[in-house]
C-alpha cells in the first residue's frame, strides 16, 4: 500500500506488497531456513495423531487402507507445516502449497480416478443414502463435517484439489467481496442434494450410483466443470478464491461446525500497528481489524487458516491459537461499495 492507501499490484516474483512494509518484515526467514525445536513440534504432533489413527483403525478393521491413507495424509501435512515454519520468508507459501498438491493429487487421483470413488458432493450424498461407508464418506466426515470442530476450514487451504490449482492463478490479493453472491453456494448445495434425492427416491435408479463407471464419469465431469467455472470466475473477478467464496457447495457443511473450531487465528493487539496488511492480503476478504478491536479471535467461518495474514504481518502479531470461544456469530467481511 502506498501513502495514499492504494494497494500496489504485486510484481512477478514478489509475494506481497511492493513497498516499505515488505522491507521492514523481520529478517528471520528472508533468505535463511529457520529450523529449531519449536518448528518440529507441531509436525511431530500431526504425525503422532495421524499414525495413531492409522494403526487404531487398522487393528480395529484389518483394512490396510487405513494405514497407508492416514500415514500418507499425516506425513503430507507434517511436511507442509514443517516447511511453513522453516522455509525462508520469500518461499514460505510453498509449505502450504506442497501439502495441497500432495493431498489434493492423492484424493483426486488415487481415491477418485484409481479407486473409482465419487469424491464430489453428490457422491457423498449417495454414499450417505445407501449407507456405504466408502473412503469418500470418511473424507467428508473428517475433513468437512467433524474435523472443522478442531481445524475449522483448514481443508480449504491445505488440501483441496480444486484450490491447489486456484492458488497458482495470479489474482492472490482479492478485491472486496461481492454482497449476496454467496447465496449461489447454497443453491448449488441444495441442487446437488435434490438431484441425488430425485434419482434415489423418485426414479429409484439406485444401480446407477452403485456402478463404479458412473462414479468415475460423475467425478470427472464434476471436477472438470469445477475447474472451468473456478478459473473463469477467478479471471472475471480478478480473485483466485472467487469460486470458494460464492459457488462451491462444500462450505455449507463446513461453516456449521467450523464456527466452533478450536484452532483460529488470533491478533495480539499490543504488537499490532494497524497497517491493515493482513486484511488486504486475506484471500477470503475477512476484516481482521474488527475482530482485533473487539479483542476476539478471527471468528469468521470464511477463514480457511491459510496463515497468509500471519505471513505478511510485519510485527508478528498474528498466530494460530488453540482455544474455546463463546458461541458468537460474527462475520466481519470486506465488501465492496
Ligand atoms: S471452498 Fe470448495 S473449492 Fe474452495 S477450497 Fe473449499 S472445498 Fe475447495
Ligand atoms: S495484525 Fe499485523 S498486519 Fe494486521 S494490522 Fe496489525 S500489524 Fe498490520
Ligand atoms: S484470516 Fe488469515 S488465515 Fe484466515 S483466511 Fe484470512 S489470511 Fe487466511
């Protein structure tokens, strides 16, 4: 942002603002790795949790799937968290991106295209109706329904196979959000539920969904449509995450439980200098300053725990914290005029 308060577009090769704020960022990780005991504690915790779940499920069911699935996901997350904490500042985003690619490609490529599981939301509805406990069901419960009680919408920043492509588009610093456009995600959600219910309850064509070839086509067509719409919308609105804000139906589920998330971003007001860099760089258009004013953690269910705000803060005033909040519905978002 220059002295007139205008955001200066990012030049190729620069991650954040082309201005003095960037120069005043802590030198810690500009060019050097930051390896310490502190930076390996969290990755180790993730390894411990995921590996424990892997072996617990394996011994409970005898299915080897649980071992490689949870070990792979836990290791991918640990790698990304480790890199985010240790990489030189100019490469810091790669920690999250590497995890996104590792998990996104595994989910879509292996579970979807090789194992023929319909990982689209319609596939989840179908498995739910039929009572089949497929990998897709497990995935939706962990990543999108129950898991958000702990890690909020972290899935959207660290693992989503749609966003792993979107985050490479050039419009990282979004314009303000468009009011009421988010209603599309609810229409999308109920349309998907309606289509599956129609096939299931009205037409009774349940075999259609049991067929793995149909699941494969559904997954392929669904994903291609998502990518085309998401990239088109990003281009149109100059906002990488426009699809996430307005069209994707998944947050309809995530937002219910992520309200209670134990992990949330938090601002230390004693360090904050009100430069507003955090909210101007927030890909989800959250007004962080209003939460700071009310001495609240970032309660918005639009927060995807991407830690961009933490990375750009020149005073290291933002971090992810673990705690309980009283139930409050506070959505402070940055809308256009
Ligand atoms: S909102 Fe949808 S497309 Fe965006 S990251 Fe979340 S699940 Fe992926
Ligand atoms: S939290 Fe950091 S980036 Fe945000 S306004 Fe305060 S000092 Fe600036
Ligand atoms: S508030 Fe911070 S962590 Fe949450 S979406 Fe915005 S930049 Fe990402």
